C-alpha cells in the first residue's frame, strides 16, 4: 500500500501561500533606537511587510550611569521566513522597558485597540513561536493580543538570573494565553503589543518571531481522501481468505 499512497500524495496540489496581510513583520524597515537619558523615546516605522503597515517602538529609560545607549531594534530573522528579530541591549548601569506595538498607522505610542481592523489570525495560524536569547539578568517578555481594550490575552516568558539562554525555542498556542475579560478573539485582532523588561544591564532578543501556521485545509482534506482510497484499493487486492 505504501507505493500507492506515495504516488497519490505526489499528486496533491501545492499548498496555498499564507495570506500576506497576516504576515506579522518582515523587519523592513528596521528600527535602531538610542536612548541616552532618563525618559521616553519613540520610533514609528511604516512598510508593507509590517502587520497593519506600522511598527511602533517605545523605550522608557528609568536608570542610566551617564551617556549611554539603549537599543530596540527589529529586522529580518536569521533563519525563518517572514520572521522578525526584536531585542534590547543595555549596559550594566542602564535599565529600560522596551515595547513594540502593531496597531495600524497612527504614528502614536497610544495603543489603538482596534487599529488592525479585526485581523483574522485563527484562519491560518495556531499560535506564536520564537527563539529566546537572554543574558543572566532577570527579565520577562510579555505578549498581548487585543480584540478590545478590555478583552485581551497575555503570555509572559520569564528568564531568571541563574544562567544565560541561547536560542531556546518557544511554540505557544493561542489557547495557552491567559484571558482578561473574555480574552482575545484571535479571529478579530485589533492590536498586538510585546514588552521586554528586567534588571539593569539586560541584553535579550526574540529571534525568528512569527506566527505558527496550521496545515493548509484543502491539502489536509486531499491527503485524508487519497489515503482512504489507497486503503480501500489495497483491501480489494488482498488474496481471498486473508485478514
């Protein structure tokens, strides 16, 4: 039966490409945002490869030890297609909270909870995945998906101060996010917010950040149907009296 199945599966139509409008962020244009004093600095980058057409970056510096720079940046991930690298680099005397916001083209750090217009992520995606890099400073990454200001879902990844982390892979289903209100309706997302915060001297990255695709429905249906045909064909070809 195996040769029959293999031959039939070779006839499957190619998988339909994922919808371009729900690609999260290709990292173009990139962001490199210096923060040299206590206070808030912002950056707004617009481009067709960014969900909603704009990525807002906000850095709030609460501690410095002189003229320093705190970076928040985004650019294409190194291995996964349609992925982005987010990160912050801080010196030993610097402490800042970095936030990235996808909420449409508003050129504002204030979150527009309906700015993405109700993007349907559930149709093609099952969750979020990324590779975490972090030094030994305690830190946390928080991901939030909003349907409205009062209905959203949150997931937080924490790295303690025990040891550095390099390339630790996370795959987080939407179902694992914690709900506030009724939680986010992942078929109607209005805004996405990611925040990185921790102790002074924090260096950390989310590399290859992307949505996790679900199997293409029509291809799965073809595979199921052809496997059933192959099984029935094999049954008919068995000698009489065989099990």
